DNA sequence: ATTGAAGCTTAATCTATATCAACTATTCAC
DNA sequence: GTGAATAGTTGATATAGATTAAGCTTCAAT
């Protein structure tokens, strides 16, 4: 199993990012313009509108709230807040994390443009995680009650939202396998390849990107310490598979990275 | 976080088990009778019919297929088979596992009566795992296309199925946290408490039950080796927290088991 | 009832990764 | 722009759990 094809199935709603070239050193996700409509949104092909016709998109558009942008570190919601909406990332990125009794947190997910946040709250009516912006970011807020109502009216939307949730379930199970049997190097390679394909989805470079999260975040997500993540990245660089400079990363040899995983 | 309250939200369809006392040594899940209807099913209170009225239950009933029982080791489906249906466990138990390139498998989930199997296939139209019976078991098969169609007609059913999927997502994220930060003892304690509350859901004893899976299965699920699982169980027994004899297990001190987890 | 295979346990040893520690580089707030 | 805080790196050491190995137990098939 590789993470590299996770998320092939549609995932979001109403995005707005610049599908730019791997220009200078790395990419930049830009305008947090909140005046777009789903119909005109650059992300609509990989998002909830995917299977909808013009009139349906218009109906969806009507329930979407385009909030002000979030600053780095700002929270979308906190663990055990009442569940009211799911969010589609329009620009920037977010992390979800779970705080345990003793106060230490573990990152449970990262979210890039075109991905849906908050589905863990659907069953219990409370969010199971906190979610915070990793950089200046914007989202579309989709009140869940209204999404349910509209899904009832639009079978395409219902179908697609079932698919989004199913995709999340399949992805979480892949992570289960990753955490229960991969070495630190395999986890890291899989993580980088996963990011690569997620950036590809939104028309960004598959080989050059900025990591929006800290090494500590990556470690918490992968079940490793910061030190191990740092060492593995250094080692991968030494082997010529990647080139790392702070948050900038370039994947130099994707095939070999895949090779690391497929031996496990 | 503890696993002990995972699965509070409804999960299944059309069950048939004996809600028996912790009689002799352990419980026994019994008849694989396939003539029940959802309306008369003992599990209907924690299953898809939960929020449906009589007529709605009847409609649901009409799309459910009650297959012949599965023998131990028999497969419900195999990894990458075409996705056609989800399954509700009526009696017995199942495990899902993912086979990686090199042929070694990892268990991704266990399923007890009243739980839904196969949602990982919804997005990609292929099952991501194989699923096999751990003992003589029976299921209700729910063809997904028909479930979708009916969900469209019955808002209650749509709502409830969203909840079931949301619950699965929340549960998978808890396992993510467990695997990325718990010790072997914490994982094992959490696993036992999780089983306990799942047995409670179906009116079986919370403190005495039979493990339907091998130590090896538990290890694959928790990211540990058989040897470690065995050692931890022995250690918990020595501390007086559990009593283990082969597949029979008794939780002697649930509070202390919880204590093991809540320090993490 | 007998036997072989599968499941389980226990012990000794090894190793991947955590932990501890010290240092450097970046970022952010003033 | 400066200093404090945060993030990242590298090295030395410790350790939880893997691996290896061997024997024991249970179960299912004949």
C-alpha cells in the first residue's frame, strides 16, 4: 500500500487557489478572496459540485458560508464544541489534533485546499478534535443540517457526500496500516508521497512544495518524535531522494521513495 | 481518550443474538436463523432501523438480503473485489485485513453483531480490505445502490447512515491516536475496554467474554507482535486486572484498566 | 483416540526509535 | 532591527518492544 493515491475520489467544495507553476523555490497558495461562488470556483471539479448541474450548484452555493480568512494558529473549532458544520478548505491548510487527558496532543490530520474538515463530529454532534489553521487560510463553511436537507433533494449530492465520507474511512484505514507496521522511514516516505499527490490534485507541483506544518506536527501525525522526523529527512536527503531546506521540499526521486514503501 | 465509549452511536441492521447472562464461563452468540425481519430483529434498536417507523422499516427490510451463514475463515469479500454492498453483522464476528505487496497482512478492524462492514469500498467502488468470519457467523447484506436509493426516499435513513459513517471516521481517528502514542499496555487495555463496551451494546456481559480473534490478530490490529500481546495479557493478569484463559477473558478491575489509558 | 497444525507462552537477545542534551537557525513581536 | 521564543538539527544513551528460539497447549481432522 502506498499513500500516494489516497484521495483520488472527490473531496471538497468551493475553492480558490492559484494553480501556479513550481515557480521560484516553492509554491504559494494565495488569495483568500471570499466573493467566489461554487460555480466560478477553481476547485469545483474536485469538490462537492463535481456531479451537479448548473441549477444544483446554485442551490449548493446558497447554503455555503464564506467566512473571513483565518490567521495562522486560529481555530476553526475546538474539541467537544457542538458540531454544526463541515468545512471545505479554500486556501491555506489546517491541522486537526486530539488533546488527551494529560494534555498532550496528537495530530490526527492535515487538510489542504479541496479537502473536507469536521466529519468526525457528525455522529456525536460534537467535534472529536480541535482544528487550527497552519497558515493564513480560508474555508467554506457548510452547515450540516442544510447539507443534509439539500442531499435529500439532490441525489447526486447525497451520492457524492457518501463517497467523500467513504474516502475518509478508506484513508484512515490506510493510516492504521501505516502506523501499525511501517518503519520511521517508510512512514515518512509515504507521508511525502501522500502530500505530493494531494498537491497534484489542486494543480500544484507534485515534486516541489512547502510543508505547511512543523516537524513536530509531522511527528505527532506519524507517531514519531521530532528528532526522528528530522533525522529521516536528513537521511533521505543524503541518499539523494529529496532535497529539504526548512519548509521547502523537493522530491528528487519519486520512484525510490515508492520503493521504500513497497518493500513493507 | 479511551476506547471505552467508541460506538455509542448506532451502527447496524437486523441482528439476531441471544442477550444472555455471563452464564457459565463465557458467552455464546447463537442462532444464525435467517428468517428474521428487521422489525422482529433483536438488534434493531442499535441498527439502521433505529429512527424508522413501521412502514419505513418494512421498506428497509425489503432490500436486505439474509445470506446463508459463513463458516469460520470464509470471506465476505476480498480486497479489490467490486464494491456492491455493506454488511450488518447479525451473529458471530469478522475481521478485516489489508494485504500489502510483500504479502503480509495487517488487521484493520473487528466487527461484532450490530456493526456495519464494508464502508471502505464506497468511494472507490472496490473493497480496500478483505473480510473473513472469525467464527460461524451470519450477516445481513445491504446492496449499496438500493441503500442509497432508499436513503433518498427516507430522510431518517439518510441521516442515520451519515451518522454511522461519521462514527466510523471518529473511531478510526481514535485508533490513529492510539497507534501513534500509546504503549503496548495502553493499547491492550484500550482494546479490551473497547470490546467490553461493544459487547455491552448487544446486551452481553461487559466483564466476561470470549475473544473471537487470535493473539496474532490482536497484535496485527494494535501494531504489536503476538509475543507482546501475550506478555501484556499475562502481566495484566498478574496485576489482577484481568483473568485470561485461552479465549475467555474476564475484566476484574475496569477502573484500573481505565487508569492505564488515562495516564497517556 | 491420535496426530499434526495452529495458537499461545516464556525467555534471551537485539534494535529501532525514544529520550536526553546541547546547539543553531528561524520567526515573530515589539 | 533586536531579542526572545519557537523550530530544527545532531549526537550520545536508554529502552520498549521486536526478533529469535524453544516448548507447550488446544483444536480439528482422521
